[in-house]
C-alpha cells in the first residue's frame, strides 16, 4: 500500500542544512524529522514568462507508481509535496518533494546485503518494465532502487527511491533535455549491465536468463547495444546514495488504487 509521509500538523517544515548524503547535496533532511528526505522540486516550466505546473505529469507518475507496485513488485516510500522553509526565520517557503527515508541497501552497490531471490526478481522487473512501458518512468534502474524499510513500515521491500524522476507523458518528458532513448542507452542499460556483472560475483553464478532478457529488450526497443564512451564510469556508486523520492498527487494514486 502506498502511504504519504505524515507531516507534523501545522508546524513549519524547515530544511536541515546538513545533507544526509554528502555526495548528493540537492537532497536534504528535515529538522526534527530524521525519517524524511526532501529535494527542491523542479516540476514546473515557464511558458510566456509564467511558471506552470504540469499536472499531467503528476497523473502519469501516480499511475506508474501503482503499476510498479502491482505488476512489478517495486513499491515506493510515500511521495508527496510540501512547502518547506530554508531557515527558521524565513517568511517564504519553497516547494519540495518529500518522502520517507529508506533504511537499507542499494540494488546497485549493496548486493552483498540483499538476498539473491530479491535481486533476481528486481532486475527482471526493471528489464520487463522497460520492455513493456514505452519509456514512461525513464529513471527506473538499479541505482534508484533499494531493499529495506521505512520508519513507518518495518518490513523489508524493494523501493523505487528517486526524489525527482524523469517522467514522460504523452506530450512532454519532464527532466533533462535529453530524449528518453538517449537516457536509456547512456545510463539505464549500462546500470543494469553493471549490476548483472556484480550479481555474478556476489552470488557466485551467472545469470544468463537475465542477460538474455536484457538483450531481448534492447533489440525489441531498438536501443544501441553498447556502453557509450564517456559513460564508462561507476554510475552505480555515484547514484547509490540518492535514497528517496516523491511527487505531488500521491493522493490521486491512492484513490485510483482503492478504486481498482
């Protein structure tokens, strides 16, 4: 079940200037709430000089979260949006994406702490998602998934933990200017490949079935079957501490889930 983090009533939420993950200074803690993470949202664009919020993208994201949990067994740490103050004395808040912190291990760099069956199922789910879902949630990759629990739910599960993911609606890709195919080729596929290689070392066996699934997905979707130069770096280590993510209309997602 997808639950939004509980906020402390009418108390002001204030950014903790000490980032919980120093390698990702855009992610903050919330003072007095070590169970929460925050990232300033960029989910608006400027049209004719006015800031516009793309509700359509929220709807797509909510639908993808339901699909991830229901069809691919990847849940989320409760995504929402809140007005947060940079300092106690601030008079004007900013919009931040908020989620519960996941306490656990990365599916990219913490495989030695994750049961083999969990890793296998998660990698298979990520590959199947990208084969079937037309690049909707482009940032679904091992580096953005964790096996662990939240303060609200002690049961260990696989979580998608990207606080500001790239989401493609029918009209627009929100996020970087890159097209989703390029993101898949430059980041997602190398991330999956690297993880499969690590799985072989950690668990002492090859995963030819998952390698075959990845090859089939690449061929079916028409992606380049190469790791481009300039991206041959440890993306998993770079992104592993990017621990959680949210989005506005989680209430919409919960309503749709209840109605189904």
